[in-house]
C-alpha cells in the first residue's frame, strides 16, 4: 500500500528512457502548464497565491500564463479561494472546469442528476467569476467514460488530459516529489517519438506539451521555479527544441493550444499519468 500511495502522489515510477535522441524534431515545443484542484482556501502560505506570484515573476520566463482546472464548490467557496478564482482570470490565466461537487468526486460515480448539476453549477460559477464560460474540462482522477465524455461535449466542454505529470497530487497527506527530475525526464522522453513522427498537433508554429501540477500542493508551490527550470533542462538533455517562448504568455494562444490537444473521441485509447491508466483499465 505504501508503494501504491507514493506512486500516485509524488514518487514517480522509474521508467526506461533509452529512446534515441538523435532523430530531428521539425517543430519546437512550448510547455502548456496546467493546475488541478484549486484554488487553495488556505489562510496560511496559500499555495495558489504563491504559484500565481511565481508564474508572474520568475527567473525563467516572467509573465507565464497557465490553465487552472478549478473546483468551484466545497472549500473553494470560502475565502481566500473565493477571491483567487477571479484573480486567476484577471491576471490573464485560463480557467477550466474540474468539478463543482462538495468534494473531489469521481464524475463516473455520481448519479446522472448530481453529475449534470455539477456541470451546470461549475459552468455558472466560472461564468460569474470571470464573465465567460469555460471551454475545457479535466475529470477528477482522470476518470471518464463515454457517458461522461458525451455530457462534457453537450455542455460545450472539451476534455484535456496531459502529456507530463508532476505526480504531485496529495495522497494520504504525502505531497513531496523526491524524483521530480527523473519523472519529468522519462515522461518527456516517452513523448519524443511522437514529436519525431509529427503525430502531435502544431499550433502557432509550436507543439504544445501539456504539463500537470496541483496548485493546492504546498510542495509544488515552494518548488515552482525549480520545476520550470527542470522542464527546460530535461528538454535540452533529450535534444528536444524549445521555442524562444518556452511557456505561454497569452491566454488566447494558450486556449488555442489546449483545444488542439483535447480528446476528440471518448472511446479512443489514451495514456494516463502514473498508475491511473492501469486503475481505470
């Protein structure tokens, strides 16, 4: 059980990364940062607030814009989370829907009535906070089926999963990531063959690589600047060209890139981070 907990939370599995790195890649990549589960409602060293500050002011690329998949009910109803959601949008970030239940509930296991209510409540909450409805959704626990996928589509929501995951979701209180560098290195190495084959979409001249963190994780917040540098370092190690603008700085460009990477068919096989693919399979 300890292994299972660590694998899902912060300690990445060591994957083989013996992929050749000499094959040329035709287009540079740009990292599309996403954050799940926030905004944080903590009154002490709020992790969402810390991440917003680091995205705006960091030594790698000041002014980074990210995609926040938010929970709009439960703890987020309380201050300061209530104020952070509109602040995220006001600072130029993109807001996506995660869930609008009282907790981090799996959409597949909700009753049809509760599921639809969650979608409608979440869309309304985000519209009220930002003035615009969300276009993107990421299901809690990466869990979906053809029924929930169809409901997302019917509500104007396009499902975005991920290419790289920091595996920093809290599991039974553990929120560190002692293998954060090798984890991101190996996941990016696994993506390299797709880049060489040209099977990833090119948007605005770059290949968007989706990276997932959790802005409710205090460890992630304390190491955000380090994570940014790690992404650039492992791309260099793998001989993957990175755009002069390594991260997104414009919400519209960010949204175009995210929509290009969404799942188009709810029945198509996908690769999920960590052990989640094995769990749901």
